[in-house]
């Protein structure tokens, strides 16, 4: 009986080793695809950045959770300009928009591009 258990345990170890190698292969491919995607998204963002938009972008992710009006004031522009830029960023899938528990709209830098520009 123990021989069957030992054989079964050996087979399971071999299966585990095979699955680990497959996982590593796919993980490497996934990371490479993500790296490529970030590069493409960064290029998209850089192509759409004007000096005003360059000032707006990092303010969207300010930990103080600034309103569009506050962002406009800090970027020396108008709230409609901020709103249009946010719409473009959402359409290009560069940011995420959600609402916090207290009802404030929060933006997330989907690809952490703010630190790259």
C-alpha cells in the first residue's frame, strides 16, 4: 500500500514541477506584455500632452483628492478643460474613475504613468 502512495506522491511532485515551469513561462510572457502595454500607453499619453495637460495629469492623482475646479485652479486653466482631458484619458483607458465612500470622485493612474512623464 505504501508503494502505491509513494508512486502517487512522486507523480504529484512531477506534475507540480511541470505546472511550475508552465506558470513561470506564462508569467514571463505576461510581464513582457504588460511592459509593452505600458510603453504603448506612455506613448499615447505623451502624444496628447500639452503644457496645460502636463500640469493637470499628476494633479488627478493628488492624495488630497482635488475637485476638477481645484485642479483647474492649480493648473492655471478652466474646469471644462480638465473635464475634457479626463474624458480623453478615460476613453484611452489611461485612468480609472471611481467614487470613494464619501462620494468623492477618485482617479487612478492605471499604468503608473505619472511617475514616467
